């Protein structure tokens, strides 16, 4: 519901409104910003959101393995 019923997610200026107005019901600007960015390519197609999450986690894991010298 936070995603599908949130008019700020679908608004062209939603990102600005999440960060700089009192409109958001729940103030989670990073989560809201991520969902706002993902709404454009994925919309109501739910498969894209966990795929994006998996890719972000894979990138962070690879970065962590590289930072620690592979140990």
C-alpha cells in the first residue's frame, strides 16, 4: 500500500516532495526515493522490485569482497 496507494510515488515531482515538504505521511526519504525511482521502469509489475533489491545486494557483496581482499 505504501507503494501502490502513494500519489507521491507516481508524481513527476515526487522526489522533491518527499524530501522538502511535509506531504509524506511517513518520513522515510531514502526508501521513498528508491521506490520513486523504481516506479518509472516497473510500475505495478512486482517482479522488478525484488530483482532491483537482489542486484543492489549483489553489488554490495562484490564491493565488500573486493574491499577485504577476497577474504
